[in-house]
């Protein structure tokens, strides 16, 4: 048994990686096609007032846009495999370096936001489900509905007004890397992290409540109750553990969504993340930067989904890796 399980896990991970590679190839094809279908000439836009026919032709040749589309895609695919995502049209900097400079801000914001969401959603969802129909359940459901409905930019502006303008406790914008000054990073990430965390927490609370209600009404929980097991054992040993898979699912979705870039929140708090970078790149029709950013976001989505799939088999023995 001990020799079979590692092989199953290896085969499971290899299968997921292969399917992820196929998905990633599809993403590359779709993004490459859509970007080139967008109206406008990126070379002309990049040159701006420096436009001359000679400079135009030179930049088109340097960027490979004068070649057929299939050659452009083949070159882009080979370069992407080696990590060479080209050079930005706007500033001439390597796309890979630009993305890597923005990635820590996005990852730190995403992790902080998901932790805030879990701290809110897990106890609130469980508490609400176990007291279905009572006043506490109504309060949790009403609060989560309000959190789902409120626009994140409006919530961000309220937090800025209260904690920055009125109380002067936290900065309204800016970013400090975690490795440079952890305390200053915490002060700067608090408001944008609370904004995305509160919204994500409201969404997750509803999912967790529904999952706990479904597990609580299942047959094996009724059997545990009929056997006279302690309520605490039933709640945490059967109901909560059975609801872990839905919790992992929604937590993974929210983490991947935030990693993909919360554009509005990043703009409100001047947060230098991937979402704001993609927004600026689209506005400038910076093809290499758009393609590189979407590729990185797709890779992060795939990695999060792979991690969630593996955790499924860890938390639920009914799920077999095969």
C-alpha cells in the first residue's frame, strides 16, 4: 500500500500538469489571436510624436510584426517557454522583468485578502448554518448579502475616508515590499487587503453556509446523532470536515481571482499590481506586455487549481488520486 500511493500521487500530478499545459497552450492561442484583432496599430501608437516612416518600419521589424501571424506565434511560443516574453512597446524594458517587479505586490495583496476572507467566512458560515433560521443566521445572511452587493471601489473609498482621512491611522495609497519593512508593508496593505478580503469573505460565507447545511442534513451525520455522539464531535469531526472541500474550492477561486488582479482596488489605492499593469498595457496597446501578463495570470490560475486538486485528496479520503 505504501508503495502504490506515491505512484498514484505522481500519476495524478502528472495528469494535472499535462492538462494544464494544454489549457495554457489554448490560452496562448486565444490571447494572441484576440490581441491582433483589436483595432489600431501598436507600433504607430508606441512611436507617438516620434513617428517617421523609417522609425515605423524599424520598430515593426524589431518586434517581428512584419512577419506572417503563424511565424509571430511560433516565435512567441518558443520565447515564452524560455521565459523571454519580449520587450515592452512603451518603455523598452523586458516584459519578464516588468511582470516580476509587479508580482510581489499582487501576491502579498492576494494572500492578505484571502486570510482576511477566511477569518471572516469560516466561523460566520459555520455559525450561520448551525443556527439556521435564528436571529444570528439572519444577521450573517444579511451582512454577507450586503458584502456581495457593495462595489469594491466604494468600500475602498469608505475605508480610506474613515481610517486615513478621519482617523489618520493608515496610509491611503502606496506600497512597501514585505522584505524591506514588514511593519510598513502591513500598514500599506491593510486597507486594500481589507477591501478585497471583506468582499471575498462575504462571497465565501454564503458558500460555506450552504456547504455546512448540506453536510448537516446528510445520512452519516444523522447516524452520528442517533448514536449519541457529542455535539462538538459531530460538528467538528463530521460536519466541518465534510465541508472542507467546498471551502477549498471557493478559497482557491477567490485567491486566483485576486492574483489575476483586482483592477479597481489597485487603482483606488495606487497599488502597483498586475491588474493595474494590464489596464495600462491595454490602454497603450502594448502587445508584448498584454500577452506576458495574461500568460502569467493564466499560469497562476492553473497552479492554484492544481494545488486545490491535490488538497482535495488530502482533506477528503473519499477522493482518490488516479
